[in-house]
């Protein structure tokens, strides 16, 4: 058995379903070993897209997504996707190739130290220097990538090692089963006591709470005790935001709508916080006590400083809380819910202010997208200032129905992410909102989407500029300088990729246009004239 045959068998043993890849002459042994495998190969036009799609697979399934590239520039093209997966808590394995390490005929041609390049942005990075090491390396890589907190691992396979035979002593071990530590009775009693001492507790939901079991028992806890909750941008769908206890999404570090509610609270249950995510300011030394509930301890800094840490399996913590009775007779949320009602009226008023302008603006865009999409339809967002408004104003009703990146905040992931969301959820409608500059950075994804028969709506926010930076320049009283560019004719561009197209110049036509686009089965591109509010108010 060849080394690549063994490699594929171990991937199959770990239930790998799909590999996203760009070919190279060095990985032909691997390709040949895959021809009789049940693993599906998805060819992308750029290695970056392969990693983004693998990361989205990991995000939806919780299982490891696999992306494959060759050496040199193929490996370097993966870097942005790898960093995106690691900072976004998505389990991914990237497999890169290398020239022969025993006898090299080309010396330094295309050779860089890929393992060292990947180390700062992965949980684990190594090269396979013997085929007999493949089971050990791969089994550890799967464990490291999928355990809390999930992230990327990188495996390099030299061309000569890939073609070698494996010794008969090599054993393919079974998939490792892991059970996380559960909260003990003493800590549960401490947590119960702190809750009962509080008068106005609230719950803040962060990234690590995006697990099915956590969502289930956290929701039960919120409903049982009528406790107000709000969320960070990246994982705002952990609990259904139609619940009356929802007090909005934290889009800004300070000065946001919900900070008036935070100021009235005397205890914050901070569930699943990670310092990588841009947080709202929660520092108990300034008044509000915070309890950190997570799989791991936190870093203390001027933005986030809890006074108590509950470091166990998160879902088990809330399951245990559900099994006992917390005395909440002294809790009073009347003031919080009154402020929340006033904030909702302010948001509606701000939406109506955009009616005075000719172009579509972010508040109205959020409202109309929510009105058009069903509860379990999926919205993906490219990086840009509009993301802040949509994260706050677009309520999510089901898990993983709005995908955005507020950790690495790359501009290139979201068409690829939308394609994978379509593949994994063929019964759901998917809309990807990008901006003109972001789409042009990733035009190759359109060919992939067409070839894979992806049913997707792409909305291009067209304002011929780096709008977020221009908006900040204006807000900071700087002169607008060197931020405008020319766009291609998006209609002709769509036609060249055999996509269906729509041009929306009048914002009043947008809602009807997207409704019509969703009825058609194919990739559809909507070119929407767009701008940001000029009042400098991000709220």
C-alpha cells in the first residue's frame, strides 16, 4: 500500500466526505489514490476559496473540513483562509505538497518553509517525513483541529514520501472519542448563589456558545427565568432572536443601543467569550459584575474582566442549571425591557430616515432582507461597514442562518462561504451580500458556482469606492482621498459567467427584485446602487 492510499483510508476512517482542492503536479499520487474513494472532490479556481469552503463545512457540521493544494504559491494562497478558520473557530485541515526531500533535482525551485509559515496561524503544523508516521500525525491533527477551541491544522506531504510503500506494521486506529469535563456540585452551587444574589442579571452570548446542545439548554434557561439576553455579532443566532427576552446584538464596543441596558444590570452571564472577537465593553470593576462561562479561562484586559470563571462544558452547565431551581423572586427586568422597547422604536425611526435618500442604505437593506427571507434561510455577509448594521438589525431565528466574520474580518470569504452553505443546505435559500470591491477580488468564485450548479443570490452593494474607509474619513473630518475606483459592467460580467442578472437603480424596486430572484433556480446577481448614511452615526 502506498503512503497516499494509507492517507486516504485514514481520512475515510474519520468520516471525511469532501475535499476542496486546486491540483498540482506534485499531488498526482494523492489524486490517483482518491479515484476509488467515496470522498467527493470539489475543484475550485483558487486555493483560498478551497479553504473558505472547507471552513464553512466545519462551521455547519462541527467536523473537519479538508482543503488540498500543491507546494509554493499554492500553499501561500491558502494563508488567508487558514487564518480565517483559526480565528473563527472552524475545524480545517489543509494539505500541502513539497518537492522530494530525499533527492531533489531542482534544488530551491518553488521551495519555501511552508510548515514554519503555517505555525503562527494554525493549532498544529508539521511535515510527514516517513509514511509510517501518517496514522500518528493524522489522528493527532483531527483531534487538535476539532477539540475546543476548533481551528486549522496544516499537513505537508513531500512528493517522494507520498509515493513510498507503507510497512506492514502500520495500524490504522479508530476515531478517538472525547468527553469534556462537567461542572461539579461546588461550582454549580456558587453559580446558583451568585444568580440568586442578583437583582437584574442578563446573559451575553459569544462565539463558543455556537453548539447545538448549548443552544438548546441556554434557550431553556432564558425562557424558564425570563432573563434578557444579547449576543455578539459572529454568533448571534445561538438563541432565537424572536424571543421577547432578546435585547439586541452588540455591534459596537461602546455607545450602542444595548449599553443603556447593560448599565442597569448588576450581573452579566458571559457565555462562550473569546478575546479574538471584537467585544462590547464588559469590565466588572466599572460597576457590573461578570461571570465567565466557557470551556477555558479568559484573558483579562481593559475591555473584559470577569470576577468569576465557570470553566466546564458550557452545555452541561446550563443543563445542570435547568435541573435545579434558582430562586429568581428578587429579579426585576421592567426597566430593561422598557429601555429595549424604546431602543426598538429608535431603530425603526432611523430606518425611516433613510427614505429621504435616493440610494439603498444599510438600515433599510437589513429590514427588507429580513422581510423576504424565511426563518431558516441563510444570509452571508462580506466584510464592510454595512456588516455592523446588518448584524444588529437583521434578527436571526435559527442556528447558522447569518454568517459573518468579526474575528479575522477578511473581505474575500463570503461568496465561497455562501456556495458551501448552498451545497450543505439544498432545501434553503441563500443570499450573499457583498460589495463591489469585494466581489471583484473573487471573480473566480462565479465560475465555480456556475459549474457546481449553485442556486445562490449575490447582492452587490455598488458605490464605486472603498465605502467603509470613505465613511470613516468623512466622520473623522479627513478629506476623501484615493478611495474611489471604476467598476466593470456587472450586467455584462454576470452574462459572461452565464449567471442571471438584475440591475436595481431605484431602491423601491429592491424587495420585488430579490423576491423574483429567489424564485429562479440558478446563480443570480443583483447590482444594487448603495451608499452609507452621511450623518456619521453608525447607530
